[in-house]
C-alpha cells in the first residue's frame, strides 16, 4: 500500500497492532502499579452497582438503606473512587488509541439480534459479577494471581459459561 | 460463522471503499481529534488530582489500560471463548502469561506485606484476608454460579467488563447498550445476594488463601505456577491440534 510508506512513523508507532503477549506483559505491569499506588486491586464492576443504586435513588427508591448497600451510595464520590476513574480511563484510552490509529468508526447496531445480545449479555454479566463478588478483573485478574481460591474457581466457571455462551451465540445471536 | 457476527466481537479486516484522498482526510481529522483528546485528558487529570491525592496516577493507569487493551486486542472473553468457538488459543496463552506475570508481582507484594515464614501466614492479623494485597474473597457455590452466568453473558454481549468499556471507546453501539443492562444486572445481583446468603446453600462465607491452604509459600508457588504451566501446555497443544499442526 502506498499510504503505508507515506507515513512510516504513524504506521510504526500509532497504527501497528501490538501482540497478545505484549498486551499481557503491560496489563500485568499496570495492574501491579495500581495495587502499589492505591493499596487496592484493579476492579471494574463495583461502581456499576453503585451507579445503578444512584439511579434508583434518583427515581425515589432508597437503595442505600438496603442491607447490601448499607450507606455506600452516600459515601460514593466518582473522583475519589479509583475503580470509577480507571473505568472512564479505559473508555477514553481506547478512544485515544483508535483515533491516533485513524481507525475510529461508530459501529452501528446491525440487527435486533445485536440489541438482544447486548441486553441479555449485559444483564447476565451484571448478575454473575455480583454473585462472584467481582468480574473478570476483580474476581479473576486481581484474584487468581493473588493466590485466592475464588479466582481459580471463578476462572474455571467463566470458561464453562463461555463454552455454553459460544453455542448460544452461534445458535441465536448470529 | 458470518463476518457480521465476528466484527462485533473481534475487529475484522474490513475494506472500506475509500479513495486515497478520503483516507488522508480521515487520518487528518482523527489525528486532530486524538491530539485534542490528549489535551482534554491531561486537563481532566489536573482536576482529578485536585480531588484525589492519588488521582493523577490512577487516571494515567486507567487510560493506559484502555490504550493497551485496544492496541493489543487483549480480550478476556475471547481468551475463554476462542478455544471453543474457533479453536484458536493464542489469546488464551497470552492470558495465562498475564496471570503468571501478575502472580509473580502479587507474590512479591504479598511476601513483603505478610512475611516469608510459614508462621507468618498463621499470624492472627491474617484472620482477615481482606488485609492482604489483591482480592481474596468468599469462595463457594456463588463463585461457581457467578462465573458460569458471567461467562455466558460476556460471550453473548461480545465483551467482558473491561472489554465492554474498551469497546465503548472504540465506538461499538452494542456495548453502550450492554453497559446499561450490565448496571441493571448489577443492581439485580446486589438485591439477590442477601437471600442467597440466607439460603445457606448458594453462598459460603470464608475466603481461601492458597499459601494458608497449602501451609506455606513454597507449596502454594508450586501449585499456582504448576497449574498455570499445565494450562499453558494444554492450550498450546489444543491450539496446534485444532490448527492441524499435530
């Protein structure tokens, strides 16, 4: 491709994809950095339950009085919550990466099946992550390497769930 | 498997019909927006630091997570799904590598915080495992059930928790819908936890920390890295077998 040669710097440093092992090394390094800085392991889904609870309060349901929230909603501050900050960081970091690679494109919904997949998949992930006290990050990437048995159990059952999910995906959502 | 379906999960090699001029224009626009975004996140970083004494570092790490996940196409869901769906284990092997590297990091951090002797592992202050760096949480039927449900959801939605946020940044509308229902599901899960705990069957109290379980650091290290090694060899073998190399 002629364009490839026209912008060698852009090709080499901003557009070229990194290898999976490169991703693995950097993610492990960043996760360690986060633990050292915040004394708290990397997580993702904790704030989602908080945001949902906040929304319930907005429509007049006092979720904060539920035993399971026990006042966490009142204490929550987006800017002081490390997981909320890293979540927003993931969105903007990925956006920055695609923009600098000149690959950004709104990927529209192609069919009702996409919507159904997002709705059902999203609900299941939310419920599953709360049952296991964390998601693929909090109860897996920050748990299995931390020598917690629940990380191993969670990982094994994500794998089994993913196998079932793959069958459902090919059968109903494609 | 149709092209349509894979594209929502993994970036496909699409070939848009664009003239070189259009492409150059698109590149200029996107690079300018990228430069503006850099200014934006730096300014936001200053605000975050003013609100949170560790904010700037956390912000930089979060942005780096997004950048690294996007650039390397590292996806926890695909690592779990691809062996079944496509027979590829390249990402699975990278995930095992990441787990092994993070294990080394946590080992160092935990040894420093707890102490090196087996006796240190039985110290009274370790009764509360949540004081140990890393997430060491209640394990039981709820963990297995949660993992199974989460695994199905992540594959169906086309991205796990980190993957959903990453794809939102990439411009996938599907993930913007998924995150709304992820939040609704989270609240539902929160509401279901107390009855699960009360049932006595679906939830077990108590976390299990491998160095305590095996009575020392060395056996825990042997089991942890031994298991990861076995899984890596298995994934490597399975991938080659599926690719027809064996």
